[in-house]
């Protein structure tokens, strides 16, 4: 239709294109949640839709109008930069009403001048709108172009006096100059912001399908995250995906997405900014987060705060970060800016990174400072920051550990100075390579006037590497031998006569020389000291003291800077407790460690197997062989990288399980898989654990001579060796020597429960063989009292037939036997149906070793009088496999015939 030329103050015709409702783009996604919000907003006087270029603001309003969801006719006006004069703006508003056939009284009039408008015209317009028979929706798209010369105040006046007849919808990249605070306080405004305009993953998938694409869930998620739900970016990516041969690869590629939208962002966002703003954006593109002060440092000006604030208000793909003074760019826009920096000023990048590093260091943003120093290839400065700020420990623990390690991976080898060598040593420790860490430390030799921070960093790293490689000095042990011969007694007296090493003394002394305020900002130093002390004591065989050090480290590791060392402390403490027979404590700490690994997202290749090894040991000591096998398999899912003690414990556990299933050869073979241990205390401790395990296998095979030979490979000293030696001597028939070896043990607290229980059972066995049944029963009862608080059953199930005979002959042990078998004391037995000899009296509980699920299946078939061939057919097993299971059942139940096995299994409640 033709326009009334008199409505334009200049006499030129009005441009009809400004009144046309924009067409909804093809493949448009009608998002019902936003349409509902707009419909709800139009029930009130004011709706404001703001967002960056391409956010879908105009398309939303156009689709809403097309869907006929408005409460009345819609009058549309697209405002442009030439419309910022009041007379021109109001001439177009009046023209829009005429164009969309919403008649206004002739008496309203029109502006006579482009630069101003008579207030009486505004009053007449408000009055005319108030008299309309139905509400009218006025949509002003791009109102930010008309934000001067009092237009906002005049618009506010019209809205206030037009009554319910006018519903105003304002669309723009920035907030209109209306007093929005007043409208909010009166609940008279609906605001649809960038966050609501952003596409959800479900809407992204719908948009891609509208473009004929069949995206995977991973592609949808990648595109939504990369564009942050930006409508134009998603649409441009979809169009590019239509043209590519591999749409899935495009969706996963950040570079492809960036290329698809680069021209749009350059033309619509960057080019629209003043020169000073463009310079700030390009220079700060090296940053992930921008602070006004840092922006000023990079530009050499002082306008950073004003420019960043304006960019946020203009929705120019810059947003504030929470309630802080920091800002960030949209990731795609940031990459466009970095591309401009590389193309326009390629030599400027390194100086900008160096300047950023120094500013960030001065504002306590250490990790960010190191990152920019690394980006500038200024490695001496980066390593110096790590050491001088006492932050090397953060490579090993805390939320920045993986980020710091990733940064220093690029550091060249052989850089001069102590700081790069210390940084390299910390990186090696972080990935579990203590040997490489020790090598780097050898090259980190601070000069005589080195700062205390440098000396302390080296001492902490050396403590940790020495503990893991077996270096360092342990307290001397008394010479000993397994056989009590030329090398002296096979144990030392626990307690005050045994000197405890002080592996962390140097660290403690240097901590006193460091500024206390700086040290307080690094709680990881104290946690690492205690953890290193515990590992060193454990390697030296001082298990009780090691547990105390680990417990102290847990107390010190209470904040986010120490969560990694807390996790490793939990694993180390749990395994030490499990080996010592403190099963309840071990289980609790191991479960806490597994939970901590999940909560903190520790990568699988950086997890310790110690938590699962501890749970496997706990299960084995409780008689749950199935559970032990399950936890041992879980430990193998993240094997110990260069952790020889953990590998040794895994081998010991595999050996125990093989022996429990009657596979003595496999049990010995499992112990051959342990990697060669380092020299020093750690190697000696591993050798001792393996020697004790070999002794157990040989005793299970009935070969005491081989057991004694195995113990000769163990380092001398210690209660565990004394008890194992006594068991081997007793099995060889030398009760007197076994008695002398046990006499070396005291009742001190330093003897672990697992060792003490085995010692008490050996004493009981010797006493029973000597004929003193009453005293032997008393000793067994004492062993139960020691074991019961910890749930420690394995020493009893491994004790042999003599214990079952004693339980049968000593009625006073009914309660002890009930706990061992898990049956109530005095529980009735099934009547004996054969004349086979029994080693239990009626009513006495039977002590048996737990059968595996498959062994129980075989035994149930045997109880049904099935032959070996029939059992094999029933269970889909080979005949030889059935025979192997039956042999294992006979051994565990200490019988030699099927009928005896069935009877004893029934007596024990297994059938």
C-alpha cells in the first residue's frame, strides 16, 4: 500500500520495508517454551527481548506473530540508526500503525520536525491508543538505534498513559533506556534474555534434523557446547554440515565450527566496534578470562573497564563472570579474535603472554601466570614461579595438578638452573615415575645462597622420591635368620628398643625457614610431608608409625589443594591396615578412597590400586574368597605404575587365593610376577612380604623345609618373620625352637593384630601338642578376643585340623567357635548317617574354610549321590575339572571322602 508522504518530516516517503514483519527463516525451529514466554509477556504492558547478534530475537517475535498468538493486532517497526531523531522515529511509529491497518484518530497529527517532536503529539497518541477497542501489540525491533534525544522518555510516557490497550515488545542487542528497574519492581515487564534464547541440546537436534541431518548425541552435545546455544552459529554450522562429506567429523571439530561462523562474527560484531575496542579485543584474545586491569596492561591504556562494560551491555559476545570483575568472550568469537591477532600482528603474541604472566603473578593467579609464561616459551620464568612461589606441590595434588603437569610437559630438557630441574622432577612424580624424579633431582643443585623456598621444594620432592624408590636410610635392624641359627634370633623386640627413622627431618627444618604466611597458603606442603614420611616408614618396615603418619596426613589434607594427596593417603593407610589385620579401619578408608577418586575425577591411569587391594585383603581375611577375587580384579583395572610395593601386595593376594583353591603351583607362580624391587628399605620390605608368602604356600603344601628356605630370602628382624619362622619350625617338628622364637614377642602395641593372632594360635598349637588342652583353649580364646574386633578369621581357617579337634574337645570354646563359623553357639547338628570318624562332638561348631560358588555346586550334586560323570554333565564341566573341585573341597573340609564332605558341609550349614 502507498504511504502518506506528509507523515515524514522531510517530505520523503516512508520506507515500507521497515514495517514488514521479517520472514521466518527456512528450517526454523519453533520453540514452544519461548513462544509461551512471549505470549505470557504480552498480557502485560512491556516485554523486552535482548541478546547478541544472531541470537534469534527477531525470528522469535516473527514466528510468534505468524502463529497468531498475540492478544490483538501486531504493529511492527524495524528501527535503524537513521531513526534516532525524535521526529523521524515517531513518524515511523505512526506510519507503522497505518501500514498494519490499526486506525488512529485524524487528530493525532504528525511530527513537523526531524529533530524534535511536540509533547502534545505524544499526549494525543497516548490518548488515542487508550481509546482502542482491543489491545494492540507494538513491536520495535532494534530500539537501541533510537536511544537518544529523549525518545526513551517519550516512549515511557506513551506506555504509561495508553493503559491496557498498548502492549509494547522491544527487541534489541542492549537494554532499552526505559526505567526497567521501575517496571521490574511493579512486576510489569517480561524479560527474555540471552540465556533463554540459547538452544538446548534437544532444540539443537531438532534444528539439525530440519536441515536434513541425522546427528548423533555426541554431535549435538559438541555443537551446543561449542556455540553455547547461539542460534546463528548453530544454523551456520548446520548449513556447512550439509555441504561436507563427513557431517559427524565437522560436528566434533572446533576449527570447522569456528570457520563456519568466522565471517559472520567478523562482520556483525568485530567490524562494528570502534578501533580502540577492536584493539582491546584482539590483544586480550590470548586470555581465557579478561580483567579490566589486565586489559589495560596489555593495551597500555586505561579504558579497559569502560570498554568491557559497554561490550556486555551491547551483547557483543562478552559476558561477566558471576559477581567478579572478570569477563570472558564467547569461545567462537575468541577464536576469531586470536586468528586476527595471528594474521595482523604475529610477533605480538609472545610479548603479550609475558606481560600477562607478570600481571597475573602480581595478582595471585599463579597457575594462569605459569600458563602464559609457558605460552611465551619463557620456561626459566615459568619454572621459577613454580619454585619461588612454593607451588611445586600443586603438580602432585589439588585442582590445578593436571593443568600444571600438562603445561610443563612441553618444557625442553636440559635447561640450566635448579628451578627447571625441580619442575621436571615434580612432573615425573606426578605421573608416578619416582626413578625419573630422582634423576632430575640429581641435577637440581641449588647454590649456597638459594632461597628457602627452593631448598624446601627440593627436600619435599626428595622425601617423596626416596620413599618410592627405596632410597634413604632406615634404622638398623638386629641381625636375624629364619632358622634361629648363626644370624641370631629371628625377631627384634618391638617398642622403644627399636629406633624409628626420621625421614622428614630436613623438610621440617626448612619449613621453619620459610615465611609463615606463604607456607600457610600452601597446605599441600604439610600434607605431602606427612604422606612422604608415611611411605618412607612403611618402606623401612615401621608399619605402625607409618599408619600414624598417614592418619596425620589425612588430618592435614582438608581443602581442595590437598585432595589428591588425601586420596593416596587413604589408599596407603587402608592397605597398611589391611596387612596388619585392622580390617574395619582398612575397609572404611579404602571405601573413602574409592569415593574420593570418583568425586574428584581422578583419571583411571592416575589411580592407585591400593584401595581395591586393601578391600581384597579384608575380604580374604574374613574368609570371603569370592569378594577378594572381585576386588583383586578391580585393582588390576588401574595397575600400579612403578609402584613395586603395591605390585607385591597384589602378587601376595593372588597367591593366597590360588592356595585357598588348592593350586599350590599357581600360588608360587604368582609370586614370581613381582617386578624387581629397588635397593634399600623399600626393596627389603617387598622381599620380606614375598618371602613370607612363599613360606605360607610351602607350609600349605606340607613342606616345612622349603618354607624355611624361603624365609632365608627375607631381610632379618620383625615380628611377622618370627611368627612365620616359628610356624615353619613347628611344622618341621622342632617345637622347642618354635617356642624360643615366639618368646621373643612381647605384648606391646607395635605387634599388628594379624601377627599377634597367628602368634597366639601357634602358642595354642604348641600347648595342645604338649597335652595341656585347657591352656590351649585359653590361648585360642585369647586369639579370638584379639581377632574378633577386626573380623579377622583367616588365621583360624588356615590353622589346620588341630584347631577343629581342640574346638571339639573344649566345650568352653563354644562361643569362639560360633563366631568363627557364623553359627549360634549350641546350634543343633544334623544326625550322623555314616560311621566315618568325626573330629567334632555333638553340638560343637565346625570350623571350615569357605567354599567357592562352583565348589558348592559340585558338593550339592555329590550330596544327591551323582557320579563324577553325572556331575560333569549336570554342570557342563569336564570330568577332570569336577575332580579338581572335589579335591579342593576335601582339603578345605579336612576330609578324604565324599560322604564326609557332605556331612561336614551340612553340619556347617553349607547344604
